[in-house]
C-alpha cells in the first residue's frame, strides 16, 4: 500500500511541483493538498495521512501553529519546507519544537547538486519518515523551548551545505531494517555497571532526530561536567549557530558553535559548524579544535567520521563516544577507529530512534558495546563517569 501524503502550501505552483515529485515514486501517493494551516489541520483529522509536508509561512494559520494543532489532534510525521536563512532557521527550529519530525530546504537547488538527486532525496525522506509509528510520536521527548514540556523538538537530516545529509548509498543503508543487533539490548529497567575506565572526551554524532536526542541528553548533565564534549549534528550552515544558542539557553553546561582554535574545556559542548569539518588537534590539556573546509569531496558537512577519527588520534582510547539517531552510516568508520584505540562506543537503540540508520550501522558492525534507549543515555553517561 502506498504511503499517503498530504501536501500543505499556499503556493499553487509549489503544491503542484511537490505533488508531481511525490507521485512519481510508486511507493508514495499524494491524497490531497491544503492551502493554509487551518485546512491542513482539518484534512489531517479527516484523512489520517502517513506523512504531511508543510510550509512555514501561510495565511489563516501558519505552519508552526498548524504543526502544534496536528500533533495534538491527529499526530503524523511532518516534514517542513524551510528557507536557509537566519529567520528561516529560527522558524524551522520552532516548527520542530512544535512537533515536526524533519525539514528540508524549500529551494530545491539547495537540496542537492542536481534536480534528479533532489527528487530522489525528497522521495526517500518522505518514505523513511512514514516508517515512524504513531505511538512513538505520541510519547515525544522534551521540546527545545522548555526543559519540562511534553512536546518534542525533532530533527534535521541535512548536510550543513544545505543538502539532505544522505547520499544515495546512505539512504539505502538507512532503509535497511533488522532486529538482529551486534550490541546487547538494554531494557528500560536494566541496571548499568560502571566500567571504571577513565576518559578525556565525550563525543556524540547524530543526524535525523538528533536535535531532540542531543537536548534530551545535554540538559541532564551538571554544570560541573568533567569532560569537554564534541557534537556533530548534520545541519545546514545557517542552522548550527541558532541550534547551539538554543541548547545553551536550556543546559547547565555551556554549549557553543565551535570556532577554529577553541581549546577544549571541561563542561563545554562544542557543536560542529554547518558546512565545515571539525577536527581535534594537539594533546591532552592543549587539545584544540580545527575548523576546515573539506570542499565538495565529502558527503557530510560536518562529518562524524572526521571528528571521531581525529579524536582517536589525539585521545586514543580515552574517549566515550556514541552514535545517535540518523540516516546513513556516518560515524561507523570513525567509531571503528576509536574502538581500535580502546575507546568506548555506544549506540542509541532502535525503538527510541527517529531513523535507525547510523546507530544500526555501528551496532551491526559489532563496534558498539551497549545499545541504549535515549531516555537513559544521560543516566548511563553519569554512571560511567562516576557522577552518580
């Protein structure tokens, strides 16, 4: 049965364009369109679509308000169309905060290098989001604007250059689903055991679903957290500064967009800037960040593998690293390098992921030692570091 899609936009041209692309994929079917947020809410309740694509700026009821209402009355995976501007970044983060699951650039030339690739990526993104079950969307984690609200911030699954953060091969890997995992599963009531290992760095890599996962973890860490933290989230260049600022306003630790030359400090989380690569250089207390332009040769900007690989060279086995929700397999090779040096690698479990691509790649390769539900990762970090 085809995935049922509701397209919402006040532009007749854009509605037609998006509908043509979606209907060109035999897996997908546009069942109706809405011209404003109010109509979107009504049609979401009546039609129960599998996925909704949503514009932000619309008459009668804007996209952010429509998302909030839909998630209350007829929850569905919602894919936002966003402009890659500062205002667009803020509006998109607000839409994700309201309950949208993901976003892509509204200008198709920002999605990929050519039209055919852009069409394929949009189709694959809709198909992938349709796999997210309704009951998992109802139990959404903490949103970006409040540390206690029951709604959730959701995801960004794009490379920082403005492209979707997955090439064709990564998309194929993301679509592969399996219940056979190399890492042991941890049930909600499982008791953790501290390894006694000493660490110099916490490293986290993620993509689609990452914003909510990062906030869920980072807001639980104390101001006195003893390690520096490096964060790699697939995101457009115009979004990472806004995302870092929003996290910083919610967390006890400091969160900042990384700058070239930053010296790694305990209790500070450094978010890799979009469109660039973040590497670690130096040794021990003198370790600092290098922010580089990798050109067009890298699919991911920033890339988890790049940051993890450099961490392995600088800190060896003294790294606690984890790969969270996201499309593709970025992080697998870097995690393998870390493990070869003796580092500890964890993966987010399938049930709590928005997309079980990146952590699945790590788990299936036998690289991760634990398979953790999102809601217990911060608890596990604290225990591992002897902070409980």
